[in-house]
């Protein structure tokens, strides 16, 4: 990987600009850690796993902390790496960069499609009882959301950071508000209209912490893992982050606190106020908490919050896919048009290309009008792709430790546990894939996923390798 190609020239029209401040990076990292999976998927996860969901989130959160520390050490060891695609290309080989970049791109496209299902689900809150959107209306709403997010991203990277900052801040304040209101309801023994009295004992008094046994506990992992998609976003913003040596470690080290506060504590409060077996799988438990409490105004506010959360997730997805296509193009692994920046230093061609594919979600809404089914299908396939991306990041770390021991020695941000912890994280990723085979709806996605491997294998050998050979010959002739 040549450094000239990834120059940090601040004002070059061909390079991404370092416009994201520490304030933006911290909130993008938090926004990434609070995904649609928490707001939309936690109802289904609770119905599958019961209170053991708290343990599930702590285990996954712990694993992701080590994954992020490994990625942080790699990005800071070589500041010419603009994202983890550069790391894979350099440490494993061109095929790994190609696989990682395009798989990450498709993963975020699927997140966008899952988010469109969530938008339809949340907007249904405003409809009269028993009413629902027609397939045509669902498709039109989806198309409108994609165009809105595309418009925001076409402006400037600083505007992206600013919008993401406010989106993430809304999510944080909403969860802190929920913890505060829920805490008050618990200590005042609030009685919901359905008769349930808010109490911490609700968490363990309805069948214990593992009411669905080992099977339920394992089934909870799939949607819980989807909630963490985006936690690695910090790795795609590295090229546009001011003072990465100072700001990246701050953002990464705060992850465990976020997981405990936003996932574990928030869901502990939700299940204390509403016993887990009263929580509906197809609704957001965050909105339902306020509805059950008979506070419709708060429920309306919370519904707007979860809507903004979904738009934040889509916003992040469109941002990261366009940056991935930009990086791939610079490495000759995607069409040259994706490597051109607009006057505002935005990779607009890649951005529009990604939005066209996310628009496929509008088509999915038309053919799969059941929003929860569409959400599960897109999120399951997305999780499989992201597991492979996260696993390759860990393999990059192992290669770095073997090939560049001198860089590891000099590192001021070493991954705790190093090599042996990398193997534990990789084993956890494999364990998650095995779990996906246990559930019928996620098994479908597992069957479909090899098609992507075939597509990438064919395009790599047919399109990319001949192009690299040609470039190699041209370089030889020039000398």
C-alpha cells in the first residue's frame, strides 16, 4: 500500500478532508453503539431470551471492546491507513481488502434496508388502531427517506458530523430520560393500566433470569449482535478525524461505559417497569414503556426519538458506504468514478450508487409488507456479513503482530490481551455464526450468504486481477 496514494494533503481535491472534531467523533461512536437493533430489535430479543438479554449484551459488549481496541491499535500504528480496508489490503493481501470493502458496503446497504422497515413500523404508531400502510405507501415512504438522507450527505462531511452529533445526542438524552422516568416509576411502585406494578423484582420473578432456557439465551444473540452493527464506524471516520492519536483512543475506551449505560441499564429499567413476558416482540419496548405508564405525550416523544435513531443509522450507513467505495476505487478495486470527490470534498458518485441499492429496500417493502419479517431478513443477512468483516479485522491484528512487531512495541494504545484475546474474539464470532443456524428465520439468511462469496470471487478474478496486472505492466514499461 503506497503512502503517496493516501497522502494527508489537507486541501487536495482528491483526498478526504479531516473535518470531524473530537465532539463529532465521540457522538458518532456513541450513535454507532446505539443502533436500530436496540430500539427496534430489543422487543423481539426480550421475547426470545427474557432477562438473560442483559447478560447477552454484556458478553457482546465485552467482545466488541477488544475488537475496537485491536482496530484502534492498527489505525494508530500506521496513520496512512484510512480505514480497515487499507489494513486488510496491506497486512493480508489485495483479496482481503476487496472482500472487506465490498462486504462492508453491502452490509450497510442491508442496514439501510432494515432501517426502512423500522421507519414504516414506527410511523404505524400514528395510524388509527387496526390501520396499516398499503405496500405502495410503504414503498413511497422508504424512497422519501433514502432521498432525504442522500441530500444531507451530498453537502459536506462537517454537516454529516454535525447532523450525526445531534441525532446521537437526541438518542442519549432519550435513553437517560427513560432511565430517569423508569427509575421514578420503580421507586414509587407505579401501577400500569394493565395491572403490573413496577419493581426490580419483575426482572427475575417471571421465570428467573433464563426463563426460555439455554435455547432462548442462544436465540437472543442474533438480533443483539445486529444492535452493535456500526460500533466499528470510528474505523471508517479515521481519514476525516482531526488529531486521531488523541481522539480515537478516547472514543474507543468509552465503549464499555456506553454498553452498560445504554443497553444493560436501559433494558433493566424497561423489564422492571414492564415484566418481560408482557413486552411485545413487534413493538419498541422504549415506546411501549411510556404507553403502558399512561403517558401518551412521552410515548409520542419517544417514538419521534426512535424515528430519529433510525434516520441516524441510515445517515451513518450512507456515509460509510460512500467512503468504502472511495477507498476501494483508490486501490483500483472499484470503478474510478467512485474515487472522485465533489467540490465539497464528498465522494458523491459512491454515495448516489449506495442510495440506489438502499432504494431496493423500497422494493422489499412492496413485496414483503410485513415489516418485522423484512427487518429480520435484512438484519440476519447483515449480521452474517458483519461477522466476517469483524473477523477479518481480528485476523489483520494477528498479521500485524506477526509482520510488524516493531510497530506493536512502539504503540501507545496496545490492545489488552493481545494475540490470545484475538483468538477468543474470533472464537466468539464463530459461535455467533453457529447460533444463526439454530433459528429458522436466520437460517434462511445463512443459506443465501454464500451467493455473495461467489459474486465477489468472480468479480475479483474477472475484473480486478486483470486490471492490477495491466497496471503492473504499465509501471514496468514506464521504468
